[in-house]
C-alpha cells in the first residue's frame, strides 16, 4: 500500500514537471562549511571521515543546498 501511494504521488507530480531527488548521505567539507555547520566547533558534533573529509548528513538540506552551490536562484526559477 505504501509503495502504491508513493508511485501514485510521483505519477501526479511528474505530470507537473516535478523532479524527484534522492540526496546523497555523504557530503564534502566545502559543502558543510558553506552551509555553516562547521562553525564554532561543529566538527565535534558531526560524524565524519577525517581521511576523506566526508561528512554524514543529518538532514536533506545539507546535501540539497550544495547541489546549487555558487548559483544565484531567482524567484521565477523556484
């Protein structure tokens, strides 16, 4: 039932040019700094791989936000 509802919802949204996104669960250090999560000792509050400089995200904005890094989004595009 759950998958049927998801499929139905996606079917309706795709008709209206909705683009589904499955955000990554690991992001780079530049992305985390850009979103402001590493300020004031944030590195102590995150799960990260020091050798790879990758961070495990806790919320989707931590990975969706950097997808638009260095872009200027206009109201007409939203």
